């Protein structure tokens, strides 16, 4: 019995050692290069393009658009003249509205691996993604910029996206908020951010937003992250919600330090971290 425990402990030490070595190989070069980028030592066309967006919209306001079930074409029509960030497959609503996002963002691995050709076809705005996701695309929009990313156990808000972003299972909405702050926006309004999951029956603004095959892949991936292969959909939904709320709290504190205001203009939903402000209130004096 004792010998078995010793073998098990030795196996775990080797596993952890290999994991840490792999992490160091993957991420230390990003840290080192990020230090140089932060000092203004640019070494690639992508870096120069990313740097051009820093504080580009200083003091302005923008809308960060999620793909939750509350999102409507009428909402988007109201903000069609505003700066905005769209994400993932929001182009599925383009036929119903004249609105188009100023910037389009994708940070999800599964979508990057399976929807590259769709992004290349439908996305015309500047397309922002993570370098690790950029590598997975079989095709990409013509105006693509990637942010250098590292994988870390805990999410934290980057103080300068020119260096790197800590992805740590963060949602694409968090990525969009970080980009908005990097670009200098001082007022950020969230729209369609219901905090639903991709596998939920009414998780998005349109039915069949994502195929059943990809839904199942998402469920399996989350079970692996949770290290709970028998996790139910209810448990996975709760896991996503608790994890996301914790991250929204972090980005709220980071925004407050930078004197950036974030409001939730979503109709309903589960996100109460940020103060609410309705679109009707924002546009009540418009004609």
C-alpha cells in the first residue's frame, strides 16, 4: 500500500514538472517580448498595427455587444452611429439591421478552429483576436490584428495590451472591454450581455446560433476544465456564471482605477456587477 502511494506521488511530481516546463516554454518568450513592446521596441507589422490603436479613442464612449438572447435588431439600429465592438457570429443578425461593429473580436478556441472561413467571409471591420487563436484560423478577415496572449491559472486585467493579455478562460466580452480601455474609451456600455452559455436552448439572439456538434464539444471541453466528466448542464451553467462574475468584478475594479465607467445596457440578463442604464434612457432626447 505504501509503495503504491509513493509511485502515485512520483507520477504526480513528474506530471506537474512537465506541465510547468511546458508553461515556461510557451509563456516566458511572451513575457520577454512583451517587455520590449511595452518600451516601444516594435518588431513586427502586427505589433505596429496594434500600437496604432492605443488611446485612439481617448475620452469617447462605445458599446460592447454580446450575443445574448436579449439582443435585438432594434437595439442595434439605435447604436448604428456609435463606436462599437461585436463578437463571434454576431453577423447572423446583419440581415436585420444596418448596424455594423466598428471592431470585431473573437477569442474562443473552438470558434477559431471551426469558423475561420466564415469570419473571413462576413467580417469587414478590423478583426481582433489572440495570437494563439490566430494560429488556429484556416482563413481570416483581411484586416486582422492579434493580441499576444499567455495562459495563466488566474485571470487578471492587463495594464497594457501591447504587451500581452492573460486569457485564462476569459470571455470574449472581457476581451472586448480590455480592448476598449486600451483604445482609450472612457464610457463603455454593455449590450446583449446576458451571461448565458452557448449550449443553452435560448443562449443567443437567434436559434441554431451554433451547431449541436459544437455545443457538445463546448460541454466536453468545460467538463475537462472542471475535471468533472459527469458534470450536468446545470452544474456547467453555474460554473460558467460564477467564474464569469468573478472576472467581471476584477475588470470593474481595474476600470475604476483608470476612471473608466462601465454600464450594463442589457435588457434583463444576470449581470449585476455594473450599474444599469437602458438604451431608452441614453437616447431619450434623440429625434
